């Protein structure tokens, strides 16, 4: 199951994730149900009207793992979390242990976000969402609605995508339009939004890496030669942007962009002037029929 979001990301959710969340919810719900009434108490005339109402459906929590290749986010698997919604406490040791175990089996998988169950997102979900931002700065939130709706034909799965630290935008997996279904302006806005998000994320990661290298240079943290070799290899892959050829190409592209902007401005002005002249001629022609005058243009 795949869908596109308004930020330009494409999400692919594998069926194993849905099966894991459903199994997790079913086990927790079966364990939380009260024991059934015994026949002996019913025969003795026990008052069943005073029984407490059934408890609300429980919520389960876990992490989703997968890979992100460019603008494609693919969720392959998931695992459970030890999270107490009453005290909003997350077992970090359990999370790190599970992450280490999955890293040994699936070295290319990363924690992409987390999952839960319910009919809609709640304000308390931001607590666990922020708690996972130290692992993934833009975690996704997969929400499964376990309630049965016979009239619903689509899967009750919703993906919440992190846009900013204090804001989450909703992407309904089963109701999103394809990329070729919207207008050109909508597709352009989504494309520019995706580019802006990618540049913003790249800038934040470069800033974190720069601060880490400065702290290593000052001696605040121990020097790691393996990390320095990776950084050096990454920098060697970057193109040299200080060359004369780059400056010439950059100025050419910049001038072409300005020229297109000026042409578009002149075209809009000409179109506006033509509309004004047409309206003036129409109005002047009506008056000239009475006085025998000619049109303006």
C-alpha cells in the first residue's frame, strides 16, 4: 500500500506492519477483559445490573522500522514499546535494546516513527512523538483504528507526518489522490514544499555534524577516527563549487531565471492592457454609434 503526501514524500506500508499492530492490540485487549461471570453466581440471583460498564478499548504503542530512499519512505516491520499512557513514561532501556537487536538482523533498517491504535490522534500523543525525536528528528505516526465499521471499504490506517516540531500534518493512506490527479499548481506547491523540507532537514543535520566536530576539536568529546574518516569521505563526494566553471554556469542560470521572470511580467502587463483596450473600445463603440465617431484603436 503506497500513497503520496502533500510534502512530496511517498509512503509504502507493508502488510506485516498492519498484522503486527492488530496482533498487539488483540493480545492486550484479551488480557484486559474482565473474567466472565460464573454460572453459579447467575443461579444465585446475583444482581448483574450493578456491574461496572466495560472498560474503554486499550491503546497499544510501538515503533515502525524501515528505510527512506530520497522522498520514498518504506515501512517494513514494527516492534512493541513499553509505554505507560497514564504516567507518560517510556522505557528507554527496552527501546534501545530492541533497536540494537533489530540492527543486528536488519542493518539497513532504521526507526522511522511509531504506531498506536485509536479512532483519532490525541494531544497526549505529542509526548511520545517528541520522545522519539532524538532517534529520528521527523518521525512518522501510524494510527490504526481497531473499531469495526461494516460500511468502510478502505483500511482504517492513517499516517501522521512530521512537518515541524510542534505540528503534525495528516495523510489518509486510503483517501489520497494520485500525483497526477491534481492541478499543476497543486503539484508545483507540493514539489516546492518537498524541496523546502529536504533542504531544511539537510541544514539541520549539517549543523549537528558541525557542532559535533567543533566539540571534538575542543576536546569536549573523545576523538573518533572512524567517524572522521566517514566525514572526510562524505566531503570528498561533494562537488567543488568554487571553480570558475561553476560561477559561469550559476550566473547563466540566474540570468535565464531573471529573463523568464521579466518576460512573464511583460506578458501579464500586455494581457492586462489588451483587456483594458478591448473594454474601452466596446464602451466607445456604443457611444460612437450615436455620434458617428471611430474607435480608439
